[in-house]
C-alpha cells in the first residue's frame, strides 16, 4: 500500500462513497483499480472512500536504514547506455480548466460505458481559472492541427502562398456567469485557412454534406429547412454505475420527427458541443449550461440544467445548418452502443472542419462587392461587444434581484406581518370582555397573515420571472462569445486575398489563381452574412418572446399582491 499527499481540497458528495480530503493530508491508498481517474484510500482518522487521483501525489518511499559501511560500486559495463528515469511532476491546475469542469468528472460526466475510448477525453485536473475548459482545448488540437496537416503534406504547386504566419488566437468575449464565461473559445491555424483558400488538399464533399446559401429579397440567408422539427428534453433521472459507487443524471431527448427517446448525459452534450465548435468556424455554437461541483443531484439544480439544455436544443433545431449536420443527427437518433461508437469516431475524424468546412458551402454565383460586405462586418464587430455587455449586466441583475426577492424582501414583508401579529395579540387581551363579532384584533391578525403570505410570494416569484430571464439570456453568452473568433477567421481570409492581389500585381501569381482565391473568400463572405442574418432573425423573435414572458410574469405578480392587499383592506 502506497501513501499519497493531497495537493488540492476536494469536498466529497454527501451520502456517496466519496472521501473529503484537504491539502497536505496524507492518505493510504488501498485500491488504484477503481477506474475513471479515481483511487480508494483511508485518511489519518480511519475514514475510507474514493478520491480523485489527480488531486494527490505519491510520496517517495523512505530509504531502508543503512547496515554497515557502504559497499564499493561495481565497475561500469562497457558500451553501456545510461538510463535516466524521469519523475513525472504532480499534476498542476490548468489555467483553462475550472473546478466546475473537474466536478463534472467527479459527477461521472467523463466516464460512460458508451465512451470508453482512451483517446476521447484527456485527463483533467482541478483549476481556479475561468476559461472555456478541456473540451475546447481538445478542439483546437484535434481539429486545426489536422487541417494544417493537409497544408503541410500536400504536393504544393509552384505558387507562392502568402503569409504563412502563426496561428490566430482570440479569446472570446466573456459575457458573465461564475464559470466558463465563454463557450466558443477557438484557436484557428492560418495554415488551415491557406489550405482552403489556395485549394490545397480540400476533401471531396458529398451531396448530403452540401450547404446552400440563397439570395432573397430579405438578403443573403441559409437555405431554409424543408421539414422543421423540435426536440424535448425531459425526465431527468439519477442513475448509478460501479455497483452504485458513481451516480449521474440522464436526460431523455425525444425528436418530433420519429418520437423515439434517447438517453443522454451531460458528458454526451459536452462531447457534441466540442465537435460542433471544431466543425463550424463561421457559425457560433450555442452554449451548454455551466458546470457545478456541489449540489449536482439537487432537484432544483437538475431542473435548472434541464431548462438550459432545452434552450440549447431549441436553438440547434432552428438553425438551418446545425440542425441537419451529421454529428447532431447521430446525437439525437443513435440508440445502439456499437453504432454510437462508430458514429462518434466518424465525427471525430471529419475532414470538413474549421475553414475547410467552407468547401461544403455553395452560395450564389454572383460575386460580392467589398462595399456590400465590409459595412455589415464592421457593424457586427461593433454590435457584438455592446450586446455582450448588455447581456452580462442583465444576467447579474437577474442574480441580484433573485437574491433580494428570496431573502431581503421576503423577510421585510414577513417582518411587517409579524409586527401586525404582535399588535393583534395585544388587542385581543383588551377585547376579551367584548362581544362584538368583528373584533379589531381579528382584522389586524388577518392583515398580518396576508403580509406574511406576500413575503412568501416574493420568495417564490423569481422562479417565474428573473430566473427564466437569466436562463433565456444564457444562450447569448456562447453565441456572442463565438463571434470574435468567426470574425477573425473571416478577416484572415480577406487578408490572404489582399496578399494574393499583391503577388499578382508583382506577377508572382497567375490571374486564374487569384480568381480562385477570390471565389473562396466570397464563400466565406456569403457564410458570414447568412449567419449574421440568421442570428438577427432568431434574436428578434427570441428576445421579444423573452421580454413578453418576463413582463407578463411581473404584471401577474403585482396584480396578485394588489389582490391580497385589497383583501386585507376589506377587513377594516
């Protein structure tokens, strides 16, 4: 049995097999074969349980006591090669991984019988930062490095490629929240963009993968879906594995086009989100709910997560491109374990990712003028941070008002009621000898009860207005956070076109090659304009519905208070 030293605090989930550990505790390890990054051991107090292996480091064994003088070392062997054994350093917190992300691994969100591939998820540890997390980090590596390999390994024609440069790295705008404030932080390789723009090793596109863009009276838009559909997220259920040692919440997703429910855990959503972000560089992907360490099985938290997952699913279903992509349909329809793994590997090896996905986009043949595109791009560049700031402010207001309603204002009205109740008891003493049917003490007592009830109305009201408002605004955190990366990818393509124009003017590039670059940049321009138009239409409908519901709940709330106060007044 080995001994380990605790590097990070970990709070075990109540009524589970998890062991609470603190920094500098010394544990005795009894089992390292639990699996999924867990060990079993006991602490100095004799308490036994499971703890995350990444939170501890193995203590070196004490050297045996010396027995007499040291022996002379043997002579070195001839032609021997020294072997240096490197000790692995203890796993330190990652700056882009939050404690909530690790909490999801403890929640069983990173282990599953359907996802036992060792190359699917990297081992993660605790952290204190607020970045996007492990899912996006793997996106950047698996997606863009693969795309840049197309460029590096291609049989390049004798054409100068402009501005190889380093990769573009943009952190998405944080819009609020206590945890990963962005949900679409990406790093795109400029070489991958070059590979597409120069037509180097671009994969073939099947008919089913093609995406159409139309020029309509309303502007440039994605081709609408032929058959729209919806998906419901409901029936969250706590399930167990490892003979009951680990628990997780499974949600039932039921598409309207087949009525067949599939069971999905949060980790499945997280994997899906990773693939979507990797694939669509010009389409911001809606965010998932935030992760959480404590209270993961509380009924209120589970319902809150379900609501936000429903928001994510609804936005996906309404998007003409996201709603029809293969990885999304696989996520919605696959019920067979073997087919799930096969489709999962297929999605992870998809060649049409990042800028290369533009090869699947087929816009109108009409060439776009710079004067048509740039003003709209500039407006979007100014609009996104402004709306992000507004959303961040409103999300914070929702949190503040929820706290006020549930604590301060509930207590204030209940205090008023308790004051009237005390007055009623005093009046009752003086009225004991009176025979009037409607005594003043009874009337004041009724008023006291009504004010106490109003206090409870305040405590319950955020469930009807401020909490739903915050949930509806949550979707914009990831969407707005994804636009800086999408705009940067588009700007990169425009810059490559300018570089090619300069090379053509210097007679270092053929006019036919420049025309091909222009056509591909036009595809990116069409895609950006179509996505901006879709976001604008969705935003207008979504926000109108959100504001109507919020104000309606406020109206009903204050009407209810007025009715209660009129009832109290009627006793006098």
